[in-house]
């Protein structure tokens, strides 16, 4: 079965766009992957995997990341088109 196309993007493109936005916001906040993972109560390897588009974060993880970055959850989804 082919991947779903939502908003004109394949699943892998969605995850990569999310990861790129996550990395950009983390860097703007001046946080290392380790610190962001700590603040979001996530494992550092999982945080890195999300940034590379290799993990599909849950809604609760997106909220935890947003809290740690001090942004609204929607900010993490801005690159989705």
C-alpha cells in the first residue's frame, strides 16, 4: 500500500519537515539535544531520531517538546504544507 498523501506530502516528508522545524527551534532556543530531551522527558536518542525524521512523535510528545521550547505546539508543525 502506498504512503498516504496529506497536505501534498508523503508520510516521510511530513516527519522530515517536523524534524527540521524541531532542530531549528531547538537551536534558536540554544538547547542541546540532550537538554531538550531532558526538559521534554524524552530519551536523547529519540529526540535525535525525531530531528532526522526517523520517528513519529505522539501528540503528547509534541506538546512536551513545545513546552520545553516555550512555543505553541502548532509552531512545531509550521513546515507542513
